C-alpha cells in the first residue's frame, strides 16, 4: 500500500513495514518465527494486525471439509488477503485453484504456485489480455478462466485476438441479477451470448458463473428463496447450453459463492448435464472470518446446516489507549488507515494493562463510535466508569469484513493463543 514499504516475495521482512519493530533488522520468515516476540511485550509498535494461527487452520480445514462433503471444489477468492502464504495454505489443504478480481492479482497468485485461476470479473483491455497470454506461455500447466457478460466484451476480445495470434481464452458466461453488478440479466440474452461465445474462435465457453452475495440479508426466510431463484436461472441456462452443445470443454465449470450464504448455492453447482460438471465455490472471507458481518451471516448458515461449529474470527488489530481527554471517551491508536470500516465500526474484544501479557475481557458497553485516519473513538456507559480504559493499556479490536483490513497492511504476524508470534504472512496488493 502507499506509504508502507512492502517486502517482495524474495526479500525478508524489514524495517519500514507498518508494525515492524523500530530497532529490528531485516529477517527471513524463519528468523521472525524464532525471534521470541509477543504482541503485548512492547517490542512491536501498535497498531498491529495479527492472525490467530489456530483459527486460521480451523477455518481452512472447515471450508475444505464443507465443499468435499457436497461433492464440489473450492477456488477461494484471493482478493480477500492477497497473501501468498495464505494462498499456499489453501492450496495445500485441497483448494482446486484460487480466484482473483484482476490480472495484476493473478500474477501474485501464480507466483505463489496457483496453477488453476478463476478471474471472477470481466477481462477486456488489451494490456490484461496480453498479460494473461504471457502468463500462460511462461508457466507450464497454468489455466486462467475469466468472465464474459456481453457481446460488446466479446467483440473487444475478438479484435485483440485477431491482432495477436494464439490459443483461445477460456471463459465463463456470467449470469447477473437486476440491480446487481455485472452479468447477463435475462435468459434469452444469456443464451444468445452463449451462442456467440461458442461460435467465436477467440474464446472457449467452459461454463456458467454467478454471484449471490449482494442479495444476502442473513435471514433464511429471504435468503433461501432469493438464492433458489438465482440458481434455478443458472441451472436453466446450463441445461439450455448443454442441449445446444454450446460448451467447448470436456468438463463444465459451474461457479458461485460469496462468504455469506454459500451454503444455499453449494448444493446447486453440479446439475446433471450431458458431460461432467465441476462445481466451484469461491468464498474468500472464510479464511479469517470476522467479528461482525460474517459472524452474523454464519449464525444463519449454521442453523440451516445443523452445524455445531462453524468458522472462527482469526483477524484482530491491537492498539494503544493514547488519550482519555474527557469523561467517557478514549482515543485508540488505530483508524481508517488500519481497520475495516466499510460495513460497520470495529469491535473492542480484549484489553491488556501496560506490562501485562494476558488479555482480559472488556465491559459489554465498550464500543467504537467513530474513526479518523489514525484514531478510533472508544466510548462506554457511565455504569462501566470503574472499568474505564487508561492511557498506555492495549485494546484489541475485532473487525467486520476482512477484505478492507488486509489491504491496509503489507505483513501480519501469526500468533498462538497466548499471542506469541510464531509465523508471519506477506500481503501484496501492489
């Protein structure tokens, strides 16, 4: 990110990274893990975003088990973290591939070892098309599939391909929803585009894609019929394309899945067609989960699935109490430059007195009421005045929506349950 010196794939963690100890030398990941640091021992400047190792491992295993039990595969959305180390963990756990939103992000994933890549977005610019062709040529076995949703986009791809000889691009046809983002709105429009894709020498139609997340409310009474209607449309389109022989692949890819109501689409990703079908769920935020938006959404998922255990929050941001300038207000050293705020304010989840390595629970009335660039406004009820924060103590914050916390950091330490640092990950949003 701008203003935050980012260690590249081949350089060690080093001074200049936000949250890096001011007096620490450059280190490899192995040296960092062996340094004996603790989040609360005062050596690392705050704010500091951390990942809880046990929760990370649990979440990765949980989601992999979820897709396996439903006979589908996982292509987690890499834009959540943009962390090569986390991509590797997801792939090693059994992910089919990694999803990205841009070609620039794809390059980071390929460098981390991804060899099956889904771009859940439309690609149409000359620079991006050329970069995809170059990546495939440079990496044996690399497969990159992207979305198409209009004849206008197809015309741009064909024009570029006419001027640049090479193999056709693999694409999925995106089906969208009224008032949503990209994607064909109607069945007739989508089927006409499928015919155009099949007839084109510039692309190969490999399957159908949709995204259900924007319509999720966290209430089964509305989410179930909404997801069912969308997936009915997806299945109808897939069957129509199959009946006309429009798919140009031996295996049809069917993909959906954000991180809110993924259970409602997972069971609909393998319709019976005349050729094999691979269902690909694209959830991304599951890897760290959160303390807000997705925690609420997963309560409904757990109820529908009958799960006794679901995902666990793995991402926290630790701050100092910097100032207590008036009764009922404390300012923390973490703000919009450090934390998610696109959905809701962060949540105070723990406190640790100066000199203590052991966090304690916070009073229930503690709440963040506002964020500035570098400050969070912590308030509490008068009934909790005896438990007010004091200058110099540390406050841990949970977040809502991990994507927009990750992009504010270039590295994060991985911690044990007692907050000892035993690993780290890099983050590369460019």
